[in-house]
């Protein structure tokens, strides 16, 4: 009986550990690869679209959670901006987390 309880306890503790690892912060290395297209607009200091003229916000050093929240907002349509909605559409939750931690790592 004791062994049985210990086994159960082990499974619960191990399960918690494993799930906390899987929800850990995104992978900045992966994010760097996934953010390649983003940098076309977001990587250029003071970059403005030719027409219509609007400034592209700076993402480097931005908090990862903020970037993920913004991308989800574009994806759901809560934030409306044609270009960014199109950009966010193809991203999975993992992609967003990876991209977020990559931008957060830039200063
Ligand atoms: C064609 C240019 C372009 C590309 C490519 C692009 N963005 Fe953007 N992004 C913009 C513009 C312009 C805005 C400002 C939109 C607005 O006013 O809501 C923006 C806004 C954002 C914001 C919100 C920032 C804030 O402070 O509100 C995030 C986050 C973001 N982009 C992430 C990304 C990511 C991640 C990618 C790549 C998957 C990407 N963008 C690709 C032009 C671009």
C-alpha cells in the first residue's frame, strides 16, 4: 500500500514538473528564425511605410507577454490593422511565445 501511494505521489509530482516545463517561456533561438519576416518592418529604426505613412512600432526589448498579447489581439481581430492581422494569422501559440522571447532578448 505504501509503495502504491508513493508511486501515485511520484506520478503527480512528475506530471506537475513536466507540465511546468512545457508552459515555460518561448525559445528565443527559434523566435529569431520565425521573426525573420517581422524584421523586414520592425527591424529598421524609424522605418515608415511609404504609403500610407505610419510608423512601425519598435519591438526589440519589448516584454514577451506584451508581444504575445498584441499578436493574439491581431489574430482575433480585437486589434485591427490589416498588415499585422495578416502577419499574426499564421502564427501558433508556440510561434508567438518564441517570437516574443526573441524580441525581449534584444535591447
Ligand atoms: C509590412 C510591415 C510589417 C511586418 C512584416 C510585420 N509588422 Fe508588426 N506591425 C507593423 C505595423 C505598421 C504595426 C502598427 C500597427 C498598429 O498600429 O496597430 C505593427 C505592430 C506590431 C505589434 C504591436 C506593437 C505595439 O506596440 O502595439 C506587434 C507585437 C507586432 N507588430 C509584431 C510583429 C511580428 C511578430 C511580425 C512577424 C510575424 C510582424 N509584426 C510583422 C508592421 C509590420
